[in-house]
């Protein structure tokens, strides 16, 4: 007869294993696998703006800063005060002498922002630089003021365009024609080329043709060329 082995019941609360004793239960739990990183979302590229961005301040050495620097230098060097910045491409220069002998040098001109406005501004400065009534007749003074303006643009690295040269020619042709009407007899050598062209225009009598060239269509009518800095 087989002998029964009596199993003794384990008392409750008594740790059966070392892990139970240490309070770790059934041993170390298997290492948890690291969560897989989520795929990065692809950022959609923003569309370019349909309108250009706001204008940024001029960078050092830009043409805008160069025009501003030349403007400040000319006004300071020749002691000229701007009475008015004109919106049109025209100008005038004059000076006022007071009883105590002091002189105010004044101009009205477009603010230099491009070749044309810079040329007209410098033309007005040129009248003060060369001196009023230093050169006669008046049309010759106009020539010397334009010559000074073009030279100043070259010295400061400003672009002298074909349109600037054309404006100079139109201004001098107008000044010479006005001097001829006032009885000018002897034409300065530097203005002979402008005189030839002016005389050629004087043979055109058709009003429509003269209007296309910017010439007066009636006696004593100012031409469109008068809008240049001719009276300055």
C-alpha cells in the first residue's frame, strides 16, 4: 500500500521565493520595447506672395544712398538752401543779398532720385558754383551750368544717360532761341552747334509739325522745352 505523503499547506503570507521576498512578484518583467518614433509630418511650402514686399531701406553703397550723399554734400559745400522740392523735372536758382551784405543762396529743384532729377538739381547748384553773371550772355551761363552739372555727375559716379544729354540740348536750344529773339548778335563758340539746329527748326512753319517737336506754334508761345531748367 502506497504511503501517502502529506503535503503541508504553505502558510499564507510567507514568501515562497526570493522574488516574493523582495516584492518583485514573478521576477523581472520583460524589458519594454521602445515606442517607434512617429513619422515626421511633411511641412507644406507656403506659396509666394502675389505682391512684392515692402521697400527696404537702402543698403550701404546703393544708388539711393549715393544720390542722398551727393545732395547733402552739394548743399553743404555751396551753402545752398532748398526752398522747395519740385515734383516736376524743372528748377530755378537765385540768390538774395541783404543790406548787411549777407547772401542767401536758394534753389527749387526735384530731389535727386535718378539721373534726370540729379542732373537738374546739380544744374541749379551749378549756377551758384560758377556764380551769377560770371558768364555772359545768359545762354552761355546756361551752358556753363549744364557743363558743371554733367562734370559733377561724372566725378561722383552718377549715371549720365542719353536722356540727360537730350535734356541739356533742349534746354540750351531754348535758351539760345530766347537770346536770339532778344537781339543776341554774337553766339558763343560752344553754342554754335545748338544754333545750327535751332535755325533749322525755325524754317518749320506747319503748326502740327512744330507741336510734335515741342516748338511754339504761335508767336511768343512758350514751347514744351521751357519746362527744363532754362530759367534757372
